């Protein structure tokens, strides 16, 4: 099954000149979504993760079903003010400004094998920040994966962990 047939390109979103690759059309097609999750499960199972971390918000849609499929825990990396209890924060720089991610301070136990998931890798800033955040709470980040990688933005180059994607686009 060619999963690219289930990814919708939306021109000029969120701003003019950007072609947005929308995974919601993949999620809405039951067979294609099953195939995508099966392929991703095989890709990340080689890392033997204890816990999967999903990056807010579409990363939740990838990590949660994969955690269930692989028998792993699921942890959320969220924007500030969204998680109850004590949290660990990590501020990081973006192309135009900065952002912050948070995780509950007891969500990952020291030494647990962590794989971080999101829907798409673009410039790599948020995924790299998620790696740093997981390390702050003691996680052993053994890999990262996304449904889509935008090769032309070279986001993979910012990562110091193994990375894999289900689909890639060169433009």
C-alpha cells in the first residue's frame, strides 16, 4: 500500500508558501492507518523501548497506539501549563524565537529506553528539544521516528539519536 496516497498536501498553510502535509487523511482511512501503525511498530521495535514519548499534539496520535501495540508506556511532551503535578521544563530556540516543552517529572524512570514520536520532522528543533527533555528526566533516548520526514529541511542533522520515518518528501 502506498501510504503517500493518503497524505493530503495543503498549499499555503499555515502561511503562504508552505505546503502542509496533513496526516489527518491517513488517520481517517482505517486500512491505511492500520498499515501505517504496523510498519511503524516494526521500525521502532528494534530499539526495544520501555516507553514512547509523543510530542504535542499530533505525536500523541502516533505514540499512543504504538505504545499499546508494543506493550510500552506512553508519555506526553506538552506545552507549558497542560500537565498536572510537578513538571520538568526545557526551553529551546526556534528559527524565530523560543518555545518550551514540559513533561511530568516522574513520567520516565532513570535508565528507561525511550523512543520519541511525532507526525512530521521538519527542521528538527522540537524533536531535538524533546530528546533533551527526556534526558533531563533520566531517560535513555534510543531512537526517534515520525510518519513524515521533509528531507529538504535537514532536520535529521540536528538529532544525535537514530531516526527513522515511514515516508519522506524531497520538496
